[in-house]
C-alpha cells in the first residue's frame, strides 16, 4: 500500500482489493513512526506588530491557503505556530519528530536572526525561509524579485511625469527585501536620468503608523514631492491617509505606489497601485522546496516574479 516497487503488481492488486472491501485506511501516524517520518510540516510565523492583533504579516496569511493545498496534495499535514525565541526552539519540531521540516515566515532584523539560521544549517535541519534568495548561504530561501518590483514601481511613476518621488522604507541590510526595493528605485532614477534626492527617503517599517509618520517627517523637512513609493501596502495606505488629512489630493497632487497587493490595497480610497507578489505561487514553492529537501532531492533557491497593478492612486 506504500507503493514499494519490490511488491509484484498481482500482489498489490489483491491487497488493494481486500483493503477496499474492508474499508481499510492507512494510519499515517503509525506508518510515520515506522519510517521515522511524521508526514507533518511545521509552519512557524515570526510575531509582527499588526493593528488587528494577529501578530502575523498579512502577506504571509495570504500564502496559507496554497500551502495547505500543497501539503494535502503530497500527503502532509501542516502544523502552524509562532517561532520561539529560545536558543533551541527547533528541538520541539524536527528533532522531536513533530515535523519532518520547517517553514519560517518572517524574521524581524535579519542580521540578528541570521545566527539562528546558521545553527539550523549546522544541524542539518530541513527548512526553508521566505526572504532574499541571495542570502541562501544561511539556509534555503525563496522570495520575490524585490529589486524588479522597486524598479517597476518607480518607472511607472516616472512615466507619469513625476519628478520628485519619495521613498518610504528601510534601506538597512537588516531588512534585505526592503533594501532591494530601494535598489530598484535607484536604478529607475538612473536609467531615466532623474536626480534622486536623498532627503526624500524616510526610514519606515511596514505599517500604517510608520507610513503616517513618514509623511510627518517629510513635512518637517520641508521636502516637496509629487509621488511616493512605499515598501509595503500598509505603509502606503497610512501615507495616503496622512496626505489626505493635509489636503493633498491623490493622485492629482501625489501619486502613490505600494508593495504586496494585500486585499486592503483594493479597498483603499483611492484603490492603491501596488507591486503584486504572487502569494499562491509563493506558498506552493515553499512547500515543494521543503519536501524536495526531505526526499533528498537537489533544489535551487527561487526568485519569484512580481507585477505592477495600476489602480486609482496613480491614475488621474
């Protein structure tokens, strides 16, 4: 019943017929104990500050459906929890046979988090992480093409005739995805021969509060701008609200582009132009890559494409 090739076709047919007649189903737990596999994967979220107290980045939640489907298609269950901050949190999962492998979503400050990934690599733990595939020396990573996304967003604004484009987001190596989006922003300026104004860049995290604070900071600096690219939809939405409270029209006075294509982007007022990450493909790719590791197959880091979705925040 496990598909062992040593069993003849005739014997397999007779066993399957008997199992069907008796309504027998394989006990996955018993089978897993014998094979030293749990047929379970652990999905561990990093706790992010969120306005709805879920503590989970909304983009990661949008991956969940495709991850569950991918697990089911391979005969795996999915165990969902938060990452523990103790030094040996992985012991509760693969080492104790709770899970055959681990998917890590989110990490906060990457420079502080990296030693944990290095420890998993040293132990030979099966794991994949959503992040920057260029950092795969610290474990297997899958991520979106953030540099291309930053380039597409900024090129779109330049093609609208915008000349002073603010950037809201961190450019620290501690947040490599945001840094890549900034590199794409820079490349678009260089290719267009447009001067990039450093004082139009504001460090900010991916939240509405940070987006609002960024607008206040630009106002404090006295910097005029006619467009804005934020590294997340939530920051972009917060920035739009702050601009509207100050009497700035969107997109007539300031065109705005975000990043992620969360459901909230389509319901913003006006609807938010954004760089869409393919949550469905991302979730499936993480599961496929982890199962390949567990099965001893070779697998390469994967960079997933992103696309520009133009909506009312950049259309006059």
